[in-house]
């Protein structure tokens, strides 16, 4: 295909036109007279209903399906080179053996879909295009790496796929079957691969930074050059909390006594290097000033937990429920909050009264943290330090960020809708709306 670099508006296909294309394609598949294989290129099918449609062996090169309903649709062995499937509902769909080189499948729901033996390699250039529908305009660049960034692929069959250089960053891929898959040079940054099957997969030079690989099968996989920095594993280096002598309630009682007596009685709770996941919940526990560095709290119920002035450096809170948590003045640098629910939480400063009317402020330290896809809506982060943090697609909608420090932070696709940012430090001002 010759590369075209000019911009143009894609022709919009209506639901009625799609129905006729589908009718004739099904006739082609069943060998009925008058049938015609669907060969439709560079068209706009966005926001249409493909629910249950049969398009096996069809050719939709360069088409846009953005925000379409594609539940249980059949695209087996179809040519879908350079297509845009972003924000689609593709639950239960069949893309087995399909050519998906250069496809964009960001933010879509592909739960229980079948991508077995699909071709998900990097694609060459297709076309620069613009589409305009329902008053919206989108610019679609050249086809390149296949991207599933932020998508839901729960229990998807991807056995034997070829996905060299594909981007699965921050996707939910629990129980995915990737047996015999070619995943060389893939990005799995922040990806949840809990209970996935990667047996016999080729993952050489893949990046699993901050990924979840608990209960993941990797038998006979090729791992040369793969990056597993800050990856959550079935960690034998952390002591499991339920193996210690004292119960949690006994430790909390001693800690509360220690806090109340300013350290004269009781004992400070120290959870450093423990894996707390078997407890399941620490909801509403008051753990002010605990020592808990390099501790695993992933997937736990931490609603309403009190962690004021706690020392939590390097701990793992990924996918935990931390709504209404009180973390004022906590030291949480280098911690992980991938897809953590932090709505209505308090990460503001602790304020101590000094002589006269003076005040001493102890801000929350969140520097060098990984907050990818964290949900922080309506939370308080006044004076907090996010210096050097990865805030990719973090949602700060309606947050109080006044006087917070974002210098050196990655703000790729970070959401600041209606956030208060007066006095905050940024390398480059984001689009915010101060009330």
C-alpha cells in the first residue's frame, strides 16, 4: 500500500449502510447468490452497533470503530490493519487469527474475547486521517505499535499471538491465556497479569515495570533481557503477616498505647517487609505513625485507614481500596499506587502549633511514586510532594492540589478537571480549572 500523508475526512457509514454490508457479507460466508465479501477501507464506523455481527474474513483496513458496540462480534481471520478500536465494548468478541497490525485498542473492554493466533505486530504506515462525527473531531496518526493501553482483557484467549513491540501498559489482563505467545519487546508497564498463563511465551526484552505477576505461570518462557523492576510477584522475600505470633488486634493495641503515651508505653507497630495481603482488610484501622517500609498492601480493603505520619516508603498499594484514607503527613515516597482507589482521601499536611501563632507543617511525601491510573477524585493533596512521580492517567478531578510539588513528574494524560492548583509547582502548566 502506498503511504498517503495528506489529511482528509473519513466517510461516515450509517447503521443502515452497515446492516446492508453485513447482510451481503453473511450471504458470502454461507455461499448464497448475491453475496459479497466486505472489503471496506478508510471508513468511519464509530459509535455503531456491531453486536453479534459476523465479519469473518472481512477487510476493514484503516477503518475507525471508536466507541462502537462490538459485543460477541466475529472478526475471525479478518484484515483489521491500522484500525481504531479505542473505547469499544468488545466483550466476548472473536478476533482469532485476525490481522491487527498497527491497531489502536486503547481503553476498550475485551473481557472473554478471543485473540488466539492474532497478528498484533507493529504496522507500517496506513494514512493520516481525520474523522468527524457527532460534532467531534479526531486525528489519527500513522499505524504503528499495537496498543491495548488501559484496556480490560479479563480471561481473554491470546494463545499463540504475535505481538512484538505491542503496548499493553496498564491493561487489566487477569487470567489471560498467553501461552506460546511472542511478546518480545512488549510494554507491560503497570499491567495486571494476575493468574495469567505465559507458559512457553517469548517475553525477551519485554518491560514488566510495576506489573502484577502474582500466581502467573511462566514455565519454559524465554525471559532474556526482560525488565521486572518493581514487579509484584508471589514474593518469597517478604514474610507473610499471618505467620507472626501476635494477632493484628494485639499489635494495634500496643501501638495505640505507644502513640497515646508518646512512646513511653506499648510498642510501635513495625510492618516493614511484610506481605499483608492474606489479611484482606485493614479498613478503619488507626495506624498513626506506624513503621511500614517496603510492605505489600496490594488488592486490600484499606477504606478509612488512618496512616497519619506513617513511614511507608517503598510500599505497594496497587489496586487497593483506599477511599476516605487519612494519610496526612505520611512518608510514602517510592510507593506504588497503580489503579488504586483513593477517592475522598486526605494526603494533606499535618499542622503542629508552635510558640505563639506559629505553625509547623509536615507535608505528605509522595515523591518518586508510581500512580499510574490511580483514581484520586475529590481528595486533598495540599502541599504534597509528587516530585519525580509517574502520574500517567491519574485522575485528580475535583482535588485540592494547592501548593503541591509536581516538578519532574510524568503528567502524561493526567486529569486535572476542576482541580485547585494555586501555588502548585509544575515544570509545565497543565490544563486545570481553579475554582
